[in-house]
C-alpha cells in the first residue's frame, strides 16, 4: 500500500512536470512565434516599401525608431544659404516624425574651426555636422566621422539619380562612405544679355575679329579673350575706360577657384587622378606646360586691360557687386552667387533676364567642357547615440521631394538631376539650366590634404603676376617650391 | 606679555589675510593665463596638426621655431608689422596732438567735439573692417567718389599690392587717432597754466612754447600712448582679416594674420603656438623697454 502510494506520487509528480514543461515549451514556441511576428512587423516597419517616396520612407522609419523615446537631433550648420535652405524644411521633418531638431548656425569662417575642434575633442556635441566641402578631405579621414556604409545598404540614397560625381565626394581613402553631399555649387558665367545678345554688337565683333561668337561655347584661349577685349570700352566718352569685358576673382583663396576653372578644362579631362599636386608623392604638379598655359591665358586677359581693375580685391562676395553695378560684360562664380540678380531686383543696377544671362564657363576647343564643383557636405559624428535617425534625416533632406522643396523656397543648390530639369524649378531659378547642362563634366576641387594651403600660395602668386611683380616662370617656380614645402610639413 | 602675544597674533593674522584674499585671483590668473601659456610652450615643441590626423603628434624640439625663422613669410610679416606699427602710431600721435591742441583752447562745445572725435574708437573693429571694404571700394567706395568729384585719379585701395598696406594704415589712423587725442587732451589740461603765462611774459612764440613746454611736460603721456598703441598695432587683426585676409600677394600679411593662417586655416597648431610664443616675447621686450623709459622720469 505504501509502495503503491509512493508510485502514485511519483507518477503524479512526473505528470505535473511533463504538463508544466509541455505548457511552458508550447508557450515558449508561441512566444517565439509572436516575437518573430513582431520582428517581421518591425523589419517591415523599418524597411523600404515598394514605390514609397524616399522622404516618406525616411520619416516613417525615423518615427518608428523613435517610438516611445524622447529623441532630439543636434545639427551644426552654416547660416549661409545651405543652412537657410535646411532651416526652412526642418518643420516638415519635425511634423512628420515628432523628432525635434536643434540647430546651431555658424558663419563659414567659424564653421571650419568648429568642425575641426569638435572632431579633435573626440566627443563631438552634435549628431550631424554640415560643412564646406573645401575643408572636406582632412575632415573625411577623421576617425570620429561615422562610416555610413551599413545605413546606405539598409536605406538606399539612390546616388545614381544625383548629379554625377557627388557620391565620390563623400568617400574616404579606405573606400567607405563618410559624407553626404546636399548642396553642390557649380561655377558658371553670368553675362550682360542686353549687350552680348545684341545683333549689332555681334556684327561689330564679327567685323573686327572675323568670326561670330557663341556665348555658350567660348574658349579660354581665344574667343573669351577676344570678347573680353571687345567689350572693354569708355562708355561715358571721357577718354577713360569705365566698362570692362570681364571680372574674375584674384583675392586670396578665391583666386584658386579662378585658376581651377581653367586648369580643369586643360588638364583634368586627360588625367582624372591628381591635379595641382600628386598626394602620394607629395609633389606639386603645377610647374609644367599645362600650368604655364593656364597662367598665360589668365594673365593675357589682365595685361590686355580687359578685366576690371579691382580684381585683386574681388572675392566670392565682391564679384556680384562688380557685375551687378554694371562694370563688366562677363563674370564667373558659383551658381548661387547669381541667384539675387536672375530676376529683376531694384537694389541692383544690372539684374533680371533682359540684362543678365547665364552660360557655361568657356572651355578648350576639341575637349568636353568641365567646370568646378564645390559645395556643402554633411557627416554623422562617430559618437552619436542615434546614428540611424541621423542618417534618415540626411537621407530625407536629400530626397527628391525635399530637394525640390528647398530649391523652390530658398537659395538651395539641388543634388538630384530631376530637380535641375523640373520646369517649375527652372522658372524660379534660371541658373539651374546652365548649371545642369554641363553637370556631366563636373570635377571637384582636389581631394588632397593641403588644398587650402595650396590655394593660398596659388592666389598670392596670381596676384603677384597680375601686378607685374613676378613673371609667370618665376611665379611657377615659387609655387612649386612653396607647395612642396607644405607637403613636407605633412610628412611627404 | 599675554596682551602682547594677543596683539602679535592678531597682527600676524592681519598680515597673512591678504594672501587668502589674493589667492582666488591668483589662482584664476594661473589657471586661465599661465596654464594655457605653458601648454602653448609644450605644443610649440611638437609636431601637431589639429585637422590632419595623418600628421603624427610627436616631440620635435625647436624645429617649429627653426621653421618660422627660415620662412620668408615670417620675415615678410615681421617687416610689414613693423612698418604698420611705426607709421600708424606716428601718424596717430601727430593727428591726436593736433586735434588736442585745436580743442584745448575751445571752451564752448569742447565736450561735443570730444564725443564726436571718439566715435571711430568705439566702433567694433570688425565693423570698421566691413565699413572699410565699402569706403575704400574701387568701384562704389566713398573715397573714390570724393576723388572723382575732385578730378583726382581713382585708386585701387586694398586690391593693389602697393596700396593695400597704406589703406590699412589709413583705416587704423582714422580709428585710433581719437584715442591718442583723448590721452593728450587730458595731459594738456593737466599742465599748469602758469607755465604758459610765464613763457608768454618771456615773449615765447607758439612753436617754442610747444617744443619747450608742452612736449617735455607731456613726455610720459606720449610714452604711455606709444606703449598702448604699439601693443595694439602689433596685435592688429580684425580689420585686415575682414578686408584683405593678408593679401594681395602677402602685402598685408601682418604677423597676427600669419599666425591665424598657420593655426586656424592650416591647423598647424605646433607652428602656430611657436609663433604665438615669439610674438609674446617681442611684446614683452617692447613693453619692458617702453615702461623703463617711463620709469626713468621718476
């Protein structure tokens, strides 16, 4: 009896254990199933949906990621047009995601210092930093800049629909994506449409030079020089020249852009690897036949007296003043500079489509034309707590819809090809047509460590040659020696 | 004896309490003044580039200093700073003295004129630089507009290698002559009128009075003005940076602009620190020399 009771007890215990184990095991499976279901929902929630616009996808996923959490994005930006454009659309993001964006706008000068100091600190205070691409190379290689590749793989930014070359801007030496272009700038020509398109001027030019000029197809070494000379004149008849054929920038740093606009056309098409310097060898490449030719072309126009006399003080800001006050027939600068005069504006003597036209910069006969591209790029800091949301914000900002929205409402330079071709956008910003026409041949400023130093050296010797203080050969020798010394400083 | 001890203790505590009062200020000075200076000295002996992580941080001894002394740009900057400082301060002294002499005899409205003359001095240097860009603009500047009215040739002020530094000097003289004027006016007002009355009784003219009474009496006032202005002109940065950034062709590349370019455009903090130390040494020598001159009087 006692034995039977014990057996019953053991059996009951085993039954209970089995039942409990079964129940738990079964429940676990259920739970696992539920978890899997949830994961699938989350994956679906966090993944792209077919046909969904990029901006919608970015805000939807960011909202899902931020669910139940108090998330804030901290963005360091410039208060120049690239920053202003972004500030205008931030409320759209905040409304769609509920994620508040805190911005700190700085001037371009402060930005360069701030970015470098933030990164040098090892613990940047911002999730996203936008900065001028000019200083990009040293920044891009900084270990405190986040590798974007895992996020690009998850959420495709569709680089193929952006202007050619923009993706490459953000690639570091190790081949990983570190930056994201959101505001490119193309170097274009503004010209006096009322004069240059005038048939009387055209026939007078033909009579003098023996050919008809085509403003959309000028060449640096011939027709541009002739045109600049032709339009240099004494308008008020007092015996002194008061109107010049052209205006270009020769002020420190800005002069580098003037040089590059020619240099790229002469050289970069054939040697799209290194220009100005060979970064591997740490050697200046300027003192050669191409470098000389570019210098000669430039100085010929200056020596002929066809450029406004204040070129040595003309920088990115001043060139608009020179052209819009009616001092030159042609002028060159990044597209955004000309935005204020593309429509009639009472504060400018020369403005509006009747007086101002936009075209490619000149090129070299027989070669595809190139222009220089510059602009703003942004990156995510390595120590951010919300890399995915930060990435989605950058993706959203560069999405076709937001790109277009910014182009319509501010001085934004779009990244998507479609925005440049949109008739409504072109109606608001006619320079886009000229910018897009040669976007196939965009070249960026050199992606090497000492470009800024190189640029200043080049600027100063351009000023010396333009002033007659140095010959081209002397200038090139000095440029070569000074640039090589800079390479030595960075251990080359 | 007990009373004496008590008095002694009290006296001692009073004697030492100043140390406790001075300590916070001393600590602050050491912390925010001397600390960074020592750090700057340390950095100046290193290869250190803030932006280029490829440039390894390492001890290089006096190499940064050697680099500066063998750089033609440094000597050019040093020469330009000396010219800028000497010419600006001299002109400011002459103009300030003339203004003060003009105003010392005006009894009515002196304060109004004094306030008017002080306006340039109270404008932010950055704003002076921005105004300078427009005032001296070749095409739309007011100076060339006046030149045109007077049928004078148009000058490219800060966009020409030969005239850029002169433009910076003119702008500095415009801004700071009023400061010198203010100091000299105060000095002039402190000269006892009896000196002049005695000189007049002796039959002295305007020039002998100025050279024999006014100038010698104001010797220390002038030395003080020179000391302050030389230090100021040596660290001139704002206006030049806004207007020319050291160009064209390094023609306005003052020593502070050079320092800024090296430290905050090229982020070569090692060389930048070394140059800051050198500037500091120059300033200490100059300051000490001028202060000794002032002290010799006493």
